[in-house]
């Protein structure tokens, strides 16, 4: 008994492609393009359901033909068959559409919250910084984290900057302060300048109304004495790292440089001060 074996691979591929393109267009800043993306995703879902109906119908016809060929009586259960075919589809549609809408709403709310937090951080640093780089959650909707980086002065090799990391909900998870080292000045002068710059960059975070995983990340600003002692007793050509295990947050300081035989005009020695939640 010959069976109908229609190839539905093209229909399935087209439906999946429609949904994929729809997701891509939704990332656009243009409202019209974004709406087209939403429509294409819904169209892809509808196409998937339509293809499923065709596949179920073909399977039913094949089964009926087999029954006739082997003289197996078919009971008159049209209503039951209709229910059998339609109810699963209604369940799929009823489950997919609300979940799709609910998921999109949740994502939109999360993106809006993240964008608001990023803007708060940017605005807080504007009075003391000269330049900024910040991720835009509205343009990077699938990111798991966002960052804001602001420079204290002009972009030179000894400048100081702060790097703020936020999770996908807009909560600050860690802050890094970075200061370039000037080997034409003494170790003590460099350390004193780093402390002044870190304090200047930390000041805007005091009493800042922003979501943070641990408030100590915003307020803790003292470079550990152990790090300062090792830095002052060392040289410009020896890297080292210090972890403060007793701090209420994850705290580390490091001096990153190159050995004297590898140090040249492209070398960029820096002090890193990291604060994050444990």
C-alpha cells in the first residue's frame, strides 16, 4: 500500500527562518523595523502551526487508506477526530502566544531597568570625568552584563579610569579603578596620585540611588596598606597582586608591568583596584 510522504522540510525551514529574521529585526532602533520583526516572529509561529496541521492531516489520510486496504472497519467518530486534531493545536497556540507575550514583556522590563541604571551611573560620573563609554541595553538585548567606563582626564598613558560592571538586570556587581604609572616620577608620587584619583572617581558613588549587589562596593575606597608597602618597596618592573581575604567584599589590588629587559615605549604599567561582591 503506497503511502503519501510529503516533504515538509522547506515549510519547516521557512517558518524557522522567519522567526530568526524576526528576532534579528527586533534589535533595530527603528520602531517600524522592530514591529516588522515582531510580526515575522508571529508569522513564523503561525506557519509552524499550519505545517503541523498539514502533517497531521496527511498522517490521518495514510492511516485511513491502510485501514481500507486491510479491510479494518473505521468507526464513525468524526467529532472525536476533529477534537483529536484541533485540541493539541489549540493547546500549542494557547501556550505559545501568552508565553511569547509574557516573555517579551519581561525582557522589555529588564532592558528598561538596565538602561535606567546605566544612565544613572553615567550621569553620576559626568561632573568629574571627561569621556565615557557605556553599553546601551536597548541595542544589546541579549547581553548578560553591561559596562560603563569613564576617564578622569584626557586619554593619555598615565590617565585614570573607572570601569563599572552591571548584570543583565542593571545591578552593579563590581567596580575597577585603574591608574597608569609614570616611571618619570617616584613610586611614592605615583601611589599618592593613584589614591587621589581613586578617591575622586569613588566620590560620585556615595549615596547614589542605584541597584548594587553589595553596598560596600560603592563605599569601600582604601587601598590596603599591605599593597602600598609592597609597591613602595618594589620597582617599576616587577608585577604583583594582593587579595584582601578579610574585606567584606571581594577586594584585590595589582601592579601590572613588564620586566626591565622587556620594558619599552609601548609598555603601560598600571595599578588595578578591584571591588566586587563575594
